[in-house]
């Protein structure tokens, strides 16, 4: 670690730091320039990879010594910290999946054996949301948390958010990580934080209306709840555009990079829509949309590769796909050590490409954003179908609402969609036919489509279940 780096917390508060910190990070708690939070965002690829390698070597040495789970796993695979000479050597280490951590926590309850520091001594304790498997307990040290704050500040600044803005957090604050980390990063940046918590949607919108226009504002929400707020605003005669939200930061599920969803939200809110995507296991945002990308119909997300090694793998062979091709995402988190994530299979379907962006960042781009979880991919008659593809088609048809559900049944997939309130029931068959034709044009598949009255499908303030 170098003295040139300035942290949010002193070592007296954070404790002994484990991670390697390059001098280029400079002052992590103040913007470096009018457009970039940190000089790291503009480093050449070679230097970014040097940082990755130094951090990887530091991480595996510490984890091998401190985590019984990984020490056992790596010994069985015949790898040691000395195995890592280049970034390619990471592929010699075993992949871990959420099921591995679930089994470990069942065998040694409640925390398992993956931690490097006793979980009760770590700063934060989470339970995963359980949307893709049994909920798992997860913890973060003060160092982990501060690194996540730094990455979130970089990402929010990349959206165009600045110190002095008001931050609306449309989030219930349950015991999974969600927007907690983003909340702390906004505070560190100098933003005013307005948390929703358990407040119902109607009074929440009323408070936003009361505050509208008194400061530049941004909204953090899942795409599902950003849509839900529009729905409730219409029911109580509030124009979402009048709430003064300039930027919407979406997380938890694909949204800002789904063109139809992005367009619908931007029109309803009168705001620019951005992605900021991460996971409990890796902590901190993996990807974020910059202002340049948000101006595109089909944006891409920048990848925070100085803090994450992102492998894009063939779903079946687990071998790397050629650079720029699509595959399933495997992540090594270089800035978290409390419960490490080394070659953690996220199962998100992505296409990562090292190419220039007009914003000046050299961080690679996730082309088209995060398409979907590989777990959510449906294979119908040999054709891959992702919920985001159906979502794009559904939201482009006038008369249809934003809620939809894909139901597996007897080898087929039934598409259920809500109609808008003003649509007569007699028009439902015609809408169903239109959607069916659009799906056939996009996929060659003829899927059954059912149009439902408004309010038929369940609502959520977090993630919507799109496949059952």
C-alpha cells in the first residue's frame, strides 16, 4: 500500500488493509476531474492488467492462509499461491458456485468455512435474497465495505451524479445487500440521502413531490420498482416527470440496457436511465453505465476490471470464449477478503469487449449490458429464449402494460402479459396475436400468449419473478 492513496477511513477505523492499492487511485473520496472520479478509469489495458495480477497474487496468498474452505478446495485441485505467475494461471483454480457455499453452510452452520475473519467480527452481515437458490449468509470487513463504496462513487459519478445531489433510495432496506452499499457511497460523495424503507409507495411519492425542485435528484431502484412507482403515480394523479428526478440508477435485474424498458422509464420519469450491477457475493458494482452510453438506444456498461477479474466462459465446457463473444460470467473479486469470491460463477450471460468509449474511460464494455442470468434462459425446441428479449417485444406493443411472466409447461413456454387499464377485454385476442407474431419474427418460435386484466400478476418492490 502507498501513502499516495487517500481512503475514506483511517487505518485506526478500517484496521490493517489486505488488498494492494496502486498509487493511481489517489484520493478515493473526491472526484479526480469533472468527468472521472478516479485516474484508474483511464489507465491503459496493460496497466489495468498489472493491477489485476498484483491484487490476485496478494488475494490468493491471504485466502490460502486464512480461509479453510478455499485452502481445502485448492489443495484438492493441486494449486497454491505460487501457481499464480500470470493472469491466465487463474484458470488452474477451481470454479465455485453458489451451491458450494450452500453445502458448506449446511455442513458447518451457520456461516460455513469460507471466511478469513470470524463473521461476527466483520462490519456487515447479509443474507442473500434467495432469488436463485437457498439464502446464504455473507459478511464484509470494513476494508471490503470501503472498497465497495469507492467503486459505487466511481459509478454514480460516471452516471453524471455530483456531490450535493439528493439521492432517493426506493428500497426496503432488508438484510440483503441491495442498495445499502450505494447508500453509503452517496453519503461519502456528499449527496443527501432520502431512504424509503418500509414507507408505502403512495406516501413515498408524496414526499418526493413535496421535495421536488429543491435540489438535483437521482433515484435508485430495481427496474421492477421504477415501473411500479409510475403505476402508483398515475393512480394518484402525480406526474412522475414533475418529481425532479434527473437520473435513475437501476440494479438487481436487466433494465437500463433493455431498450424498450429504458425508453419507457425515461419517457415516464423525464430522466436518464443507467445500470449499476453487482452481487452480494462479489460486493461493489461490477458494471455501470456512463453518460455517453446512456445516450444510446442500446447502451453498454463499463466493467470495473481493476477490482474484478471477469472471465467469460462457455456454459458447457467452462473454457474461455474468444474475446468479444458471449458466455457465462465468472468473477474473482479482488477487493473483498472477508468471505472471498475467487472464480465465483455468477451465471450472468454477457459479452465483454475491450474497446474505446467516447467518455474517455478505458474500462472495457459489457456489450448490450447484462442480458440475463443463464439460469433464466429457456430452451424451447432448441432455441435460446431470454426474458429480456420477450420484455423488449412486449413493451413495444401499444396497449400492453409492463408486467409479464413466462410459464414453463409441458416443454412449451406460456407468455402471460397484462393489458393496460383502458384496453377493452375484446381487444385481448388481437394483442395476443400481435405479440405472438413479434416473438415468432425474433425467435422463429410460436409461443402461446395470454393477455390478462390489469393487476393480475404479483407486484414487487425488489425483483420481479419473470420465469416460473
